[in-house]
C-alpha cells in the first residue's frame, strides 16, 4: 500500500528530537575476589618486609635420662622476606567544552571518566596480585614491580612436564610447563602437602573453565550464596576434603592455567599509599585527574598456600 500523496512523515521531518536512553549499559566485570579477601596492612617503605619462622621437626626420640644435665638445643634465625611496592595509576582528561555540553547518562564527563578509571585500576590490582611476576626493585628509569602470588609458591605445588617452581622469595617467576587437565587427585595432593606443612587453605582461586571442572569433583558438597559476600562472590562451591573445607571461587583476572589454594589470613595487601585521586595542573582548555595507588603483596608464609599449575583452559 502506498503512502497518501503529500503526507508528511518522520522521514521528511528535520525537527524531531533524538531518542537516546539516559542509561549507559556497561557489563565489564569489576569483582576482585583476591583483593577483597586480602587483609589490609600498612607499608611504610618501598621495600615492605616481614619475617617467617618454623619449629624444629617433631621427634619421637626426645628422651632424656633422669638427672641428666640440660643440653641446649640449636636455634635457627628467622627468614626475612620482602616485596616492592608497585605504583599503579590511571589518568582521565576531558575538554572544557565536553564538560559543559548537555549529555545523556551522566552529568559531568570528567567525573564519569574518573569513575571508569577507578574501576579499571581496581582490576589492574587484581591482575597484578595473581600475575606470575617476579619483584623488580626499580630505579630512576624502571618502575618497581611487586611479585605476584604464583612467584612465591614453592612448597606445595604441582606442575606440568617441564614446569618448575620459583625460589619462593619473589625473586623469580615460576616456569610454566606442559598443560594438563585439572583433576581431583591433583587438588588433593596439593591440599595434603599444605596440611602436612602446617597450612589450612580455605579458598581455591580458578579461572572459569577450571571452575566448571572443580564443580564436578566428588568432594563438592554444597552450592550457596553468602549474604554478606554476594556482592563480591556471587556463588561458590564448598569442597569438603580430608584436610578441611575450601570455597571454590572463579576469578576473571587470575591466570586461567593456575588453580591457587589460599589461606586467607596468610596473605595481605600492604598499602603504602591507598587509592586516591587529585587534580593535575591545568595547561589549557582541559581538566585532568590522576587516580593512583602504591601497594604490594605480603605473602606472610608461602607454605600455607599451594598451586596446581599448568592446567588446560579449554
């Protein structure tokens, strides 16, 4: 059917207002379970240090005769460890005109960009926490870098063929090996090693593919939503083993090839300068804000944690 002659339609009009929704739809994930569960502590220098210690091995032959003189037992010094603080930042900049014109979905453009950059910085911190990265002292031309969790784990580990563990003090990264399927036996072997060394891990961090694998393990007991933590971790599987219960938590920003067992009270985020923002000097018809944080990982005792490394991811 043809349109009647001289009918004025929307195709002819030049004065119709636009129909632009006042909502901006963004599904970029911002959950950072590792940084959220890490206890916060204060750093006071760019090389944040702590100490570890261990008891002598238990001995069933510790028996002395009646009336014997006391013999002094050997003493061992503590181990002093450290990690460098890493500076991470984001900068937002908008023109004076852009901040003035009327916009949909936000008021002030600079405020909106700062909000986005803050979320991006939060994601960068999570990625750094789980990066297989050795610490870097830095200098006037090289940025300091923190050693991520995989670079500390050397005691309770399982690696693929040709894979090898780091030294365990953050000075070197682990060497990736041949990838293999994630199995329940691999997990239990590392959990047993953690327990034998005094650790009590309570969280397993995995990528999405291996989260599905772990959900099929026979030790998975319950699926739940935690009322207090649901804004951070939507759901988790409780895995019940001979060595305790762990929550299996998927993480978008950890390495997908790693399954990392963590004891939550044995790693911390040490803040030298907590996240903050400020105006940068005005050099023309624009405004700039910098968002910055300086922090590092305190791996209180790496023997409390474990890793099943070199897992397939598809």
